[in-house]
C-alpha cells in the first residue's frame, strides 16, 4: 500500500518489536513510511536477541532498552527519546503481552499467583506506568495519540486465553481512565485496538492458537486482519485525522466481534455433523 505521509514531522516511541512477525515491527515500518521518526524500545532480553537491531538500522531509529514494568527504565526512555528528538513525542505504541501461566501451561483454575502478578504487570500495568511517567515528564505533545493492542477476550470468554483475558480487561480499563485525565489536562488521546488473532510469537504461545485463528478467519466477514492491516490502522489512529477519538476500544477484526454465525462457520460445522 502506498504511503500517504499522514505522519509527516511526527515523532513516536514503538514498544514491542521482537521479530519481523511482531505487530509492532510492521507498525514501526509503516509509521516511518508515512513520514514519522521513531525510537524503538523493548526489554533487555529482546534487544539481546538481536533482530530488532536490524530494524533500527533499516528505519534509522535508535534503540533504547526498557523493561516496561520498571519506572526507572521508563523514565530514562522518555527523557532520552525527548533528547533525541529535541522535543516532545507525538505518539506511543504499547505492543506488549506475556503470561508466565500460559508459558508454563497452568490452566485458569490452577493459576500460580506470582505468575498472575507478572502477567498483569507486564501486559497491563506497564501501560499505566508508561502513561504516568510520560505525563509527569510532560513528554507527549498536545494532540498526541497513545495506542495499546488488545484482544476480544477482554469482553468475552475465549477458552485457553487464560489470565491474559484479565490482563486485557485491565489494559482497556486503564486506557479509559487515563484517557480522561490526559485528555482534559494535556489534550492527549488514548485508545486500544482489539486485533484479530495474528501469527506472532506471543500469539502462537496461546494454547490452541491455530484453532482460534481458523475460527476467527471463518467467522469474520472480511477474514482476519493481519499485522500489516493493524499497522495501517495504527497510522490512521496516530494521525491528525482521528483527533477527537479517545478512550475507545476499537475492534479491528474483519467484523468478528459483531458476527453471530457466518456461512463459512456453518459449512465447517456441517462437515462435522456429516
Ligand atoms: N498475536 C495475536 O494474536 C494478538 C491478537 C490481539 C492482540 N495482540 C497483542 O498485540 C501485542 C503484541 O504482540 P505480538 O502478537 O506482536 O507478539 P510479540 O511476541 O511479537 O510481541 C510481544 C512483545 O512484548 C515484549 N515484552 C514482553 N515483556 C516485556 C517487558 N517486560 N518490557 C517490555 N517489553 C516486553 C516482547 O519482547 C515482545 O516484543 C500484545 O499486546 C498482544 O497481546 C496480539
């Protein structure tokens, strides 16, 4: 898709590009294609894995490591990013998720509560932390746009999504509640994008992911939205074309969230009845 230069002159921070499958990887490429300058950030362990270094080179973007659960790291990140840009930031993407319970195969009725704390801290509270740090530093410009990526398991139960569902509900709630304060005081908007199942490292860590993916593909009138589609939507949400959109959870899912039954799903179900 061609570039519309919707983000010409804008400056942003992109959290969560791990490898070329990552949604944040595609967002980084698309925002730069649309005229933005960015700083890339991820946890120290992700930076050591090295793939993000190539993305940094490709996009001429500095890498600043930050564990998104560490206030100290976030303070350093937002101040270094502002030094780099010589001023405030216009947009931020939170594209972070991780559940030790999912990783270790603990089911929802057998959670390890230390793991649950970690899931919530990494996948949701980190969003509050980055917003609080940014606001205290007055790091985001008037009209700035902040996005986090969510999933429909925040509203409806998806068997196997486990404690990530609770993390996503909290993430969306933080977006609404911080959206009030940041909007009123500084004109900064905050939204979550509820994305289709997407073939990435975090995505395929969820038990039965291929079935989730196929089910959503068959149920969605437009089919699943992929990482490139998501990146295009992020560009629009970071642009001045969506200046009055805030505190929303926007479904970017090919129509999945409002479909009850589709032709493709009926056909599939019919096969098993036969
Ligand atoms: N893949 C899907 O099916 C899907 C669907 C809807 C929403 N999402 C959401 O999209 C976001 C991005 O995930 P993805 O699918 O691109 O997978 P991904 O594995 O590529 O990205 C997850 C990122 O989180 C980062 N991360 C983990 N712990 C961190 C920490 N302590 N500090 C900083 N960064 C940390 C990882 O390094 C990685 O870059 C997540 O919030 C995920 O829940 C994914």
